[in-house]
């Protein structure tokens, strides 16, 4: 009998009634290399196992329904409603009122959750380096603010590939530093051929603060948050996709309940 899902619950000053969680790899029914709480239906896992795992997630967010997106590393944002099916192409989503859980799947990219001070509007974004550089966080914030109106927004950064593991080429560094020269300290030279180690959470914090989000909580870039190095707790595409053929997906969810 599988154990109950192991989830992180954000420690952040969200408004009353706002709930959130981040799943880990433990507590589902999938067989290796997807063991065990894989939520991705596009990674060659047994569809019946994925469906069972998604049902387990739904029991954790009940009565809110998790809505899964087709994430494309872009900047599209969708406003979810009761009729929204799974599979909408977007990398950010906004929920107003109860009944739905904004849901982002990751296995190295950075999930970012947002809550408006009113407690009536929440949002989630998928921030890999491409989406982050192109403005997915800003686009999600705009959509949230359009739905909620004036008021402060608090953000939470979930686990992602950490700054000791995220080796990138010069094109990634240029995508950030050419637009914001003060982002340069978020990259540390590593090896030859212009490679650097990138601090994805630090880059996200810079973007959020520039967009007017003063309260940013969660991932601080320390080892405990790194999906690559914490193999017993997190799936990691970079760590596992080549040697194991694929890897599972975790989910960050936020809802009003």
C-alpha cells in the first residue's frame, strides 16, 4: 500500500483561505523510473498510474480541482474557470474564487505561486530560464492584477535546479545580463567554453522585485531546494532523463478553500 503523498506546504504570509502545496516524488503508485508520485502524463509512465496519482493530488486540494496545463516554456497566461479542461497551452494561470487549483508541473524548472492580498485571486507560473527571461512572471502578475485590482501580492518560489547544478551556456547568461547588467552576479563562471552556473531563484527574485513584489518567500538557492542534488525527494530532468530514459513530474498548486 503506497504511503500518503509527501508534500511541501509553503511557509509564507498568504492571506487567510489561500492554500498551497508542492508535491515530491513520494507517495504515489508509479513504477521506476517514475517512482512514485509522478503527475506527468507525457513522460511514458503508465497512464493508469498517472491517473491514480492525479486522483491522489485532487484529494489533497479538494474541493478545488487541479487544472493541468500544456506548458511550452513560453509566456502565455490563461485565466481558469470551471469549464477549463486540462491541456490549455500556457505557462501561467490565474484563479479567481474557490473551486480550482492553479497547477504547474516541474522537474527542474522553477514553480512560482502568487497570492493577492484580497485572498480572492491566486496564480501560478512555470519559470524555466526561457520563460523567465522572456517575462512569464511579469505576464502572470499582470493577469493576476487585472483580475484582482489594486493590492499587494506575495510570491513563493518552489524547488528547482539549484545554483550548484545549473550549468548554462553564454546564450543563457546573455539573455538576462544584456537586459539587466546587475543580474551578472547570478552567474558564476564554470569550466570552459563560456559556461556558467546560474542561480535561477535569484534571477526570479530580481524579476519579481522589479515588478513590484516586495514579499518573495521560499527557495533561497540553498541545497535543500535543489531538484538535482536531492535525488531521494525530487524528480530532475537534467539528472535522470539521459541515464534513465525519462523522469517524473511534480506539481505546485495554489487554491482558495
